[in-house]
C-alpha cells in the first residue's frame, strides 16, 4: 500500500510533464513546414503529406530530425498495412497495371492531343497508393542510350532502381528488383559494350559487366570511405572507356582503370560534367558552393580544372543560384549552354539561360527578360514554374531540371522543369 502511494505522485508528474510538452509542441506546429503540420494533423492524407514533403526538400537541404524519422516510420507502417496478402489481390496485379496504363494514356491524350505516349518503365506497387499520386510510375531521373546498340537503354529512377530495355523502350526490366536500391540519379554506359554499365545508388558507385544482371560496388578503400550521397553525374572520357569521372557531394573524382581506383581531382559538391564534342581534352564541370554555382574547365583531359568566371552568374544574398545544368552540341562544339535556376530580383525559378560561344571562357545572358530572375511577365517567362505560360513564380527547380541541345542544330534548345519548353 505504501509502495503504491509513493509511485502515484511519480506517475502524475510524468503524465502532466508529457502532456505539457506535447501541448507546447502542438502550439509550435504553426512555425513548422507544411509537411510537418499535415503529418501531425488529426487525419493526415498520405498523398498530401508526401507531396508537401517532396516540395519542401526540393528547395531546402535535408536535415535529419525527429520529424523526418517519424515520417519515415509512419509511411513504412502504412505500406505494410496496405500490402496485399490475399492471393486474389495478388492475382489482380496484372489487370491493375493494365488499367493504370490505360488511364495514364487517356490522360496524356487529353492533355497533349495524342502526340505523346507513356512507354514506361512502370513499377506497379499496390502498397504505393499511400505514398504517391502515381503509384504505377517509376519516376525516371535519367536515361541513357548505348552508343554500340541503339535498342539498349538504361534508366535510373527515383524509387525503383535501375531499369533496362533491349527493344528501344517498348518493354522494360527492373535490373535491381532484388536489391535494396531506390534512387539512381546517374547512369553511364561503356560506348563500346552495352553490357558494361555504371550507376550511383545508396551512397556508392556500382558497375555491371553483364548488362545489369549482377551489380557490384566498385572503387578503392579511400573512395568508399565516404558516403557519396547523390552521385549526380557519371561520364566516360571520349575515346577512353577506362577514364571515368564521378560528380558527387564529396567531390569530383577520376578513375583511369574503369572504376577500380579513384583520384579526387577537386573537393566540394559537383553537379555535372560534359566533354567538348570531338575533343577529349576539354572538359566542363559545374560545382555548387553555398548560394552559387561555379563553372570549371579542364584542357588536359580532366587532370586539373580552372574556374571560368567571365559573364557567369554571381548572385549576392539574399539572391541565390544553387542549381545549374549544362549542355553541348556536335553542331557547334564551341557552344555551351547553361540553364541556371535560383532566386533574383524578386522572382524565383529561372535565374537565367546563359550561352558561351568560346568553349566556356566567357558567358552571355540569353533568356528570359532583362535578367537575371525577376518577377514573371509577358516578356519574362519563368520556365521553371507550373504555369504553361511561364507566368507564375517558383517551381521545382532544385528537383526537376533538364537541358538539351540538338546535335544537328545548335539553335534548337530544350528546357525541362515542371513543363517542357523549346527554343
């Protein structure tokens, strides 16, 4: 009896302390990002929480916290709860996939007049309905065509690993289905052998020599002593399938033996690398430092790099320019285009499209408006926004970004953010 009476005050103190802590946290929710507010609401919508989470971290650096950990556990448990165990449900998978593909193609025809057709890859996962508004899509990040076999392509996806097609994208096979691999931002194929493929995933660099059937982590002990989060680009040197460049958040690396060992060429966070068409000695690369990106060039095949600054964007806080894509064209090897995104002059999304006609030595602002940035208008399109007329601010420009130039016409440029634009 005495023991019970002694314990009672302890339980009361613990209860009131916990209740007060939860109350104070709830009161502070209004100061938290939208995805956290939605997550802790009375009846959270998984799709809405997921969309808000992705949108937030598209423009903010990821910082691990109690909220992000709870978010991951919450979604994992939802997925477990919805995973079908009934044989009848499992047997219906194939029909579910066909229904999804039909609905998807109908939607595309309604929006684009039937000029586009969705060809995959598709990863129908019944449990994914709680995590995505498009549970049948593999969400392609990157796609590469083999130079030695135009029918063979590999695709890296946001949530379903590495995919391969050998019939020009008519059908796809998931090559990492049995592996714990989801996000792949970069893929590179040996130009002389379509069975040799490299990709970055799970903080490591992977290589296959049998067309993706087996995949192994490569690199020496020093290279693998760090976690290469988000390997954004992998590029083999023109005419040398043993010299491989890796752009990661841990630095710019070069291998001279097909990925067996690496040399760190530069430190820092690197986003992309391109060779000047027809010239294996001239290499371009983009580095992100704080609120800016930098353009670097090598004229010795990537042994060393020099920063090129003439005409290149140089924002001053509170403006920022943290993401850039570059593109080259065989139609005019001296031309380099840069798609720069960020925030400037009261507008966010497209910072500016820049062009060099002297192999990256100097740059000129091309588009849009007087630039850089600025509020969207009839003469200043925001190519990164959701509005297909370019008249809204913002966009998913730290998440969705792509740039390409025609190999036969140096004036034909394609920009992709949320929408697809052509000049």
